[in-house]
C-alpha cells in the first residue's frame, strides 16, 4: 500500500515538473475550506482555479444567474458533498497544468465518487471532485418538484335510503301485551308496593259554628217580629208571618 502511494506521488511530481496536467490536490480529500482557500489564493494556480470555477458555474446557470470570480463565497456556500455516479464520458475531469498555468479538461470515465455538488433552487451541478479538488464539467441536473396529489372532494352525505337503513338498524322493536289490564294486575300482584296509602281528606262539619250562626239567625228574626208588633199595636194586632230564612249548616 505504501509502495503504491509513493509511486503515485512520484508520478504526479514528474507530470508537474514536465508541465503536464495533474490533480489539483494529491488525493488528500481536501475540505471545503481548503478548496475555498485555494480559489482565493493570489497565485497562478489560485487565479486559474478561481476563474475556471466561476466560468463553469456561469455557463451552467447562464439562463438564471450572472456568475463571476467575485462570487466565490456564494459558490462555496452552496456546495454539498454527495455521492454521484457517472457513466463513461458523461463528464470532464479538469486538472491543473503548471506549464500553461491553466485548468486542463480531460475525458471522464465511468465511476462512482464523492463530489461537491452546487445546489441552487431546482438546480444541482456536480462541480468539484472530492478526493483531489479537480473541477468537473457535468450536465446540470434539474430537479422537478413533485406535484401534490389532486384533492378529491368526498361526498359524505348519505342518501335518504341509506339514512333509513341506518335508523332501522338502531330501532328496537316493541310489541305491547295483548291484555294490558291482565298485565297490570299481574304486575301489581307480583310486585308488592312500598308506597303508604294516604287517606283522602274528608269534609268535617263544624256543628258548633252551625249552632252559633243558627242561633244568631233565629234571634234576629224574633227581634224583628217583636219590634213590628210594638210599632203596630193600634192597628191590626195580627203579627205578620216572617218568612223563614234557611241558613247554611256549614257556615259561611
């Protein structure tokens, strides 16, 4: 393992010294901060990296945004490390050529790898190779929003026939006994009543009041007859008959 890594490093150094394109980083899986630091670096490699990165993004979003080298911060703020599968020649892998001091694209091969993906709105752009920082030129992926399912209005109202059926299911059949009288008698005989019978109030005659008021009535009549006889002593001595006034034995 160590031997293969040493061979790879020596080959990369040889390519750079001979002015041929090599990886931007030596397969060290640079972080986003390291990549951004290179893009802002005031050097030939930094300038080449910065201008090339802005050019790739600007062409991908030409119909939407105007991107330049001044938008490096914005680009890195929208980068996300994701695993991406590429088919053969579906992309271009751009390394750095120290001889020309430019980024040099080459043919991409079928591979699954981690890529820093630029995500803006509904666009996804595979942009930077995760293991070495090379800039990719890949097709822009347009993410279509899934349409929400159409709302269907459900009629929950029941037709009269269905309502009748529901009420019929809830109805409890009741059939009265044929002979209500016999049923009532049987119920009374079988179920002893705990109620106490309250005697009805009978009308009581107060005979003392009757005698009192009767005596008063007789006295009044007798006094009137006597006065009449005295006032008419010179006339006909016949005492007129006084009609009998019946009195209510029960009193007023």
